[in-house]
DNA sequence: CTGAAAGCGCTAACAT
DNA sequence: ATGTTAGCGCTTTCAG
C-alpha cells in the first residue's frame, strides 16, 4: 500500500524519526541540508502524513464542522463552498451536517463534532431562541461562530450581513421608482434574519410614508412565497420578499394569478442567488457578500481557536464579536 | 473540560481500561453486570469516546469523503443531504469538498481524504475521460464509488439512474402530446450523463420519427439553457433539456423571446428538482430517486469497505458493480 | 471473564 | 543539530 509512515521516511533518510518530523513540519531546529534531504526522501517515497496520528498527538484535528438548517438551500450551499475554500487554504477540512430545523438533531450533530475533536464549529442556528441554550453551552466547550443568523443576543460570536441596511436599500429604491404601497412576505420570528428584515421593512416604510397593505410570514422557502401571494388581498405597488426563494415562489404565484411583473406589481428578493438572474423577469435583490462572509467567519473562528479554547470560560460574559458586512442592491427586471 | 477519557471511566467503575473498552464497544467477553455498571458510570460521567483515538487504533476514521464538481448544484446538494443521513445512521460522518470541475483540484482533495484516513470516498467525477485514470488509481488504494456519473467504462463501482429510460419516458410522453419536432439542449461529451441522455434522445426520436431541429450542448447549468434558446433557429414543438437547470434557463429565455410555454413550445427537464415546481409554468421533468441513490451508494461503499479494502487488488479487473435505478416522469404545466 | 501491556503514527520534551 | 523517549486515547492480543 501507499502507507509509508514517518518511520519509513526517517529510516530511508538515515535520520531519527524525531528529526524527520521536525524536518517535515519545520517546527524545530534542523540543519538546512537535513531538511532538504528528508523532504526529498519523503517525496520520493510518496509519504503523506497520517492526519489521525497528527491529530491525536496535537489534540487538534484540523477539521471544522459546519452545521446548517438545510443543505439544499442554495444560499447555504454557496457559503459552504466558500468556507471549504477558506479552510482548505489553511490546511483544514470541512465536516458538514444539516439540522433540518430540528433542535434535537442539532444537538446530536454537535455531540458528534465534539467526539471527532473538530477544531471548531461554524453554525447557522436553526432557531432564534430554541437554539440559544444549546449554542451557549457548546460555545463553552469548543470554538464556535454563528453565521448568517444568531440564536439570541449575546449567545456567541456572530458573522452576518447588515439586514437593516439591505432592507433599507430595497425600500428606498422601490420608493424611488414610485412604489407607495407594499406587501411583505418573510420568514417568521423564528430566525434572527426573519426578525431583522421584517423590522427594518416596517421602520423604513413607515418613515417613507409607505402604506403596508399586509404581510405574510412563515418560512424562507418557495412555498411561503406562493402562500403569501395567495393570501394577499389588494394588489400593492410592490411585493417585498425577505429572501430570494420566497421571491421566486411569489413570482410564480403572481404569474399564475395573471399579474404581470413589473408592470402590475414589482417584486424584490434578498440574498443575491444566481437563480434570480435566470427567471424572467430577473429579480431585483440584495446581494450578500458570500465570500467575505465565509472568510470572516473562518477568521473569527481561528481567532478563537488560536486565542485558546473557550472564550466564555471565566469571564462568563466575554465580549462576543459581531461582524456585520454590508450587502449591495442589484436592480433587475422585476422592478422596472 | 468535559474531556473525560476511557481511563477515567475505568477507574471510576473500578475496572481496568481494557474491560471498560470491551464493555462499551461490546466487542469482547464481559460479564453482563460489568457491562451495565461501566455503561452507567460512563453515562454519568458524560463520557464520549474520542473518535481520533479510536480511529488511530482501528485504522478507520468512520468518516467518508464526498467529492462533487459543484456544491451549489441543487441536485448534488440534495444528494449530499441524503448521504449524510445514511452515513449518520451508521455512525459515520461526511467530509465534503468540491472539485469545481478541476482535475488538479480533484486529485488534491483525494489526497487529503486519504491522509485523513477516510473509510472511503463517494465521488461524482468531474470529467468523463480526464478523471478516469485518477479514479482508477484512487480505487486501488481506498474504497470508492462513483455516483451519478462515471469517469469511463469499467473504472470503478457506480450508482446512478437509468438515463436512457428516463429520456425515453420524456420523448414518448411528448410524442403522445403531439410533438413532432424537437430541439435538444444538454451537457457536452464531458460527462457520462451528458452523453447518455443525448444518445438516448437521438435514438428514441429517430425511432419515433421525430424531426430534430437542432441541438446545443455545453454544460449542465442555467447559462446553457439560455444560450441554447438563443442559438435555436426554427421554433420546435418541444425543447428537451438534459437537466432542470438547463430547462430553467431555457424557460426564462423563451419567455424573454416572447414564446409562450406550453402553447408555443413545450419544455422538459431532468432531475426533479423542487425548483421545477415553483416557476410558472411548472416544468415537466424526470425525477431521480435521490434517497435510493444515496442509500445504494452508501451500501455499495460499505460493501467494499467491509469486504476488505481495495477491490482491484489482485484480480486486476474485478467486477465493478453498476447499479442503475429507474427514474420517473412527472408531468406538469410546461407540457400541456 | 478480566487485567496488563503493546502499540496505531505522530510530536515535543529532554538528552546528548 | 540530532537522537531518544514518553505518551495522545483507544483497542486488542495475551496471560491469568
């Protein structure tokens, strides 16, 4: 087999196993010539370090776990890719799992992550309050950062987008295009993004004197968009959706109802999925800086890891980092 | 920390570490009373086995790697979820990576998987021929199964859908609805699914006396659907797309071109993504049995793992399993 | 049936 | 600068 061990390399290079280790990892004092020699031998033998052995000894697996509510959500899929990319460049790997919005399952997966000795966890909490206690307790025993949503105030480190700002861009843009009445379709109070986007929408529309004809809030998916339109009475100037999946659903339902977009009613989404550029008309949306979100999450996580274990240890209420990135509106056919 | 080790459990239970191990894993002869006692102590101490230690000793990590060309593809995302589910119920975890259709990257990820001592790998090969050699060689050193596509004939175990049958269902259905001319948009020769679906389409349309007005083949994504429609001259009775993403793109482009679906032209997809039920009209498509595919892939993989290491060892040309599941047509608005 | 002991592959003191 | 050695947490002979 290709199972050549460090021991083999050391023997072939005529040095001790300790020296071989140092030469390969570059962690101790070794003569330049020795390093070169060992490296060469290792390569010619096709030596690949056994990460398990390394992990056991170092107490670190170089693996991070990622837990999202729903793998099929294209927004999460996109962010997972970016995270994997970031990790890889640090020599780490990605373990994924989805919680399916099930707190029990969420806990289960955390437990497994823990047994695997992951370096840390990046989580998109399934629920706004129900996940809080769990996440708080996990944070105590391993490095953790929340991405996209948080489970409650001060629960743990968080990286996400400024939803208020994004929603503001949407409503002001629509207002600028003459919209004076709006209908809102969003996620419910069960996620922080759901709450933040809704609150921002309400605040800004009020400030601009926009008449809110109604709202429908359930989940971040197609069906919600469809139901939202079905439950919509009066036809507003614009239907503001809290994410792109909802907007997609709404678009289809409006079509079915014989309403033309944007002539009869404008539609907006949130997230900036590629999908929004495919349908006709293309959907105006707020683009999340996926790559920056991923980079930032990984940075914050490794900040904790390297800054030593659990940040909540003694201090009880250590300062949790909260990074808010700024999204950008992308105007398209659904609003003009 | 919660880092209670087997050693702690053994001491607390008043037995040796060996006995504790046997009691917990159930792998040796231990008195029933001892087992119960040890288990109880373990639970009360909150003992969780350190998977790294286990893996090092057993030489198996209980982790499988999954490599797909593109994480954001909803079809892959869906299948990844099902795989994760299957693995979890076997006590294993999922390491994911995407190759981004880059053979170098594909190789790189395999290497890492190997170092991690994964039990095996499930791969959706990036390319039909370019990936063949790599996969063949990986198969020699670790359990591997190809999913959805294969890299070449006889390269390694494979689990996928019967593309010929699916395409047959589509064309016959369209023919039954009066379509006599068709335009094909698909993936290129670079994937086995691209080839199979195209060939099946050609064979069946020929047999039914259908006039093929043209074809456009590039990649399995939205853009291809859009370009395909742009390059389409004469308007056929139906546009047959090799997957749902292409169909989505085609639908949008047809709309933009002022053609109504299904009145002016019918459209079909392949895969059965939820997305096809959201747009208006909903898209007729061939549904892949995602869950069965995942189950089957995991079964085949563990068959290899448990049947001992590398199947290609001596035999040189051992029989590769090839599982073909049957997909099912779902008719919808885009064809009536 | 249970205890003792030998490592899995690797790193990090500690010697030399 | 390099060799030696002691484990990381666990499973598994091998004795008893």
